[in-house]
C-alpha cells in the first residue's frame, strides 16, 4: 500500500494528524480514509490469526472424532457378522429361525452408541429373557408352552441363572465399554464444536481501536518495518481475548477428563476386547443352559406349573443331517476382520492422548501464540526498538493476566468486565456438562445424551445411577474384564474352550429343532 507520493521535503510527505481518530495527532502520512481502511484491516488480521490457530486444533478434534466414530461403528458391524457366521456354521437353520433375536441385540447396541434412548441394562436383560424362552422350548420339545407360560419362564432368568455367570459379566463389560466409547466420541465432537464457536471472534470497538493502534498506526508514522513490542502485543491480545481466556480453566479440566476416559478405553473399558469375543461368550451361555437344562426345567415346572404334553402324532422324527458335521473353528486374532482403516483401539487412543495433552492451556496460550505468529513476529524484536503504541521505544507497562476480570487493569484495551460474552459462557457450560458425563463414564456409570438424529428429549439412556447408589458390580475386577494388553490371548483361550462344547451341542440342537419345527410355524 502506498502511503504517500515521493516528495523531497518532510512537510510535503507528512502533515498534522488532527483529522485522525486513533493514530497519533502529530505528523502523519495517513488520511482519515486510510486510517479507516487500516482499522478494518486490523480486525481482519486479528480474526484470521485466531481462526488459523484454532482451525488446526478444531481439525484435529474433527478428524479424530471421525476416526473413532468410524472405528466403533465398524467394530459393531464386524462383531455382528462374526456372530452370524459362527452361529450359521454351528447351528444352521436352528439359528436362522431365531436370528432376529440376535439381530435385535445389535440394533439396540448401535442405537445406544449413536445416542438413542436405550437402557443398556434393561435391553440386555430382555435379550437373555427372550433367549431363555427360545432355549426352554428347545430343551423341552415334548411340551406345549403358551405365551403366558413362557412369560412365567422369563421371570426365573435372574433366580435360576440358566446361562451361568455370562449374562452378569457381559452386562458389566458391555455397559462400561459402551458408556466409555460413546462418551469419549461425544467429547471429541463437543471439543470440535466449542472451538468453532469460540474462535469466531468479533472485537469490540475498544478492541478494534487497540488493534489498529498496535498494527497499523506505526505505518502512519513511516515506521512500516517496526514490529510491536512483545509485552505490548500481549496486553492488546489479552484484552481482545478476555472472554476466551475465561474458557481456559474449564477447558483444561475437560481435557484431563478426556485423558482419564482414554486410559479406561485402553484398559478395563476396552470395547474392542468386549465385542471381538461376544459370539463366543453368548455361545458359552447357550452351552451352560443346555448342560443345566434338566435342573432348570424342574425348577420352572415347580414355579410355573406342569405344562401340557404334546400328542404322540406331533413327536419329532429323528433325522441325521450332514450339515452339522463341521466343527466350529474360531477366528485366530490375525484372521479377525479388520476394523476401521485397519487400525485398533489401542493405536487410536495412543494417538489422541498426545493430542489431548497438547490441547491443554490452548486458550490461555492463544494471545502469546498470536504475538509469536510469523506474520506478527514480535517475539524476535529488540525490546528497545519496537513499537510501544506511541513511538519506537521500550514498552515498560506490566502485562495483565488472562481472563475477563484481569482486564480491569489492562493499559491498552478498555474492557467492560461486567458484560461477559454469552456465547462463550454457554460454551463453558457445555464443557462442564460434558466433563460431568466423562467423570461418570470413567466410573462406569451411564450418562444422559441427546439423540441428535431423532431430537429426543435427552432422557436417561441407561442405568444413570448416582455414584453413591451404584451396585458394587461397578467395582472393576481385572479377572472379569479383558484388558487390552492380554486381549488376544484370552480371546483365543475362550474360543478354544467353547469349541469342544459347541460341537457336542450342535447335534442335539439339530434333533430338537425338528421336534419343534411345526410348533414354531
């Protein structure tokens, strides 16, 4: 930008600055129009500086959210496919006739993850009750059961424990893992959104005056190459970003809470270690039911009454099917379907933990980072040869602290500390709410979420127990939940144990299937 024509005398280039509103009233080369243009340019430069620094962090949270979200969703898809493939190979048509029961399980798990109003505990209890009804018919093919009778049977699920301890352990593991996974992904999205809203700065008239004075008023004095003094720049930026500074404390607490949940995802609440072997765990439960079918049936008959026996003409024919001769061979860890982008939860968490640590103190560091930006380059200037707001000289005023309240003594920007920015106050509240959810998720407790896709009212989607009222089950036992470090070994061992029992059950179930096939129709 040309600041004036080529003249031989100083008086021809500079003139009295009485017409200027902000810059020096002494000799100047700026017209009133130029000062106004500089004022608009200073606002533009300031906004761009904030957006550029914020965009980098916002893009990080956005990309990590997409990776985690893709990973969790594909993990569920793979777990469902693995269970379906395994059960089709093992149980054949017997499973396919009842596959909607297992399909419904995964539908509800997916709906929970995306924020649906699903009570995990009730949903899993309903799954086991429905499975007991189906299994009870299979192990007692000689009887006719009414819907009322089967409803009575389902009431004995907790008391008789027909599936052994699998439902209790799986409920604990699934609840913890899904609460942590969903809350962590939601936290990444909240961080992304907060940055987007807070970084859209609009300096006040007083802030604009201070920015103009610092950035372009030296140009009007012919000091085009002189940079602002560092502490001078610090005071201006802290005044213009006073409200953003108030975000820092809550932001740091939020980052710490995200890091704590990330550690849970690496260890006891690892959703990958829960979902990978879920097919084997459910098969284990079915085997337990078959082994204890006589005792379970006797107790049910005592409680619900003796059912009616089917007529002889409806007795099942014994047929041998070669389709059940194949043994179930569980996946080796290397053969398991790859998840999102062929990565693992451990790798994703390790990566994002470093980014979360770097994101701490972002808002309190923002004024200094803007001053150190290469476009400003004030960090490299000689402190005796910098622009101090009125001349090329040393800046001797003290630097004010961060936040709105500290600006009462800011010598460069007039800030009304009685009028906080309501957009930023709402973001502080959003961070507090999310932090509370993360703390609950860290303890294994379910939390409330708003279903964005369905715009639900945000009612409880799970147990929602208070910390002091939660069942002792929520005290983690390392032997119950597979940690990430030994996940693969435990998966293989569990699968191997189930293999021999599955082959014994396949033939029995195929014969029983024929006995009740007509009854299902």
